[in-house]
């Protein structure tokens, strides 16, 4: 394999990782600090009120859960940022396959469970399409790297 081919594949991996990292970092930060505004923007005022809880205890639990979810997403974004600089081809392929499986599993979870939640039922399709698109970015990388490998 030529050096230009290796550099091209590594650049594609780095670009996809950095894109996914930016999405995860910004989403995680918003989840930690601006969840009420995000709920209102994405679901409307009435649904946001339901999703934020009715009692002070429920609201505290939901805020804590959202903050920890946001922190986890932020950590995943940071991990993706670090992984983007790895140059090992076998690791890149392994990582891309794992990310593809993860995004497909999230899409399946949304299809089977999230669409049954009455307040979120109208939003599951948009989020599932987003998960599929994120998975496709990794599939495109795998196809691109396989094409380089077998040409």
C-alpha cells in the first residue's frame, strides 16, 4: 500500500472521528447545562414540562440523570478526539466496525422502545435516521479503506 493511500485513509478516519467528537462534545455540554432549553426547543413547551418532572424530587432526579448522560457523552466526545490521532489501520477498522454496530443498536433501541413512549413517539423517527446516518459515515470509511486495501 502506498504512503499516499495510507495518509488518505488516515485522514478520512481523523475527519470522521473529529466530526463525531464535535457532535458528542457539544451535545454532552448542552445536556449538562441547557437541558430545559433543549427539551423546549425539540419537544415543545408542554412536552418539555412533562419530561422535566412534576415534583421537586422528580425534577432533581431527571436533572441529575441528564447531567450524568451529558457527562458520559462529553467523555465519549473526548475519547473520539483522542482516537482520531491513531494511525494503526487495524485499529481504525476495528473501531469503525464497533461504532457502526453501536449506532445500529441505538437505532434499533429507538425503534423498539422509544417510539412506545407517548411523549417521545413523534420524535423517534428523526433520531433513528440520525443514528443511521452516523453509522453510515463509519460504513463509508470502511468501504473506502477496503477499496484502498484491495486496489
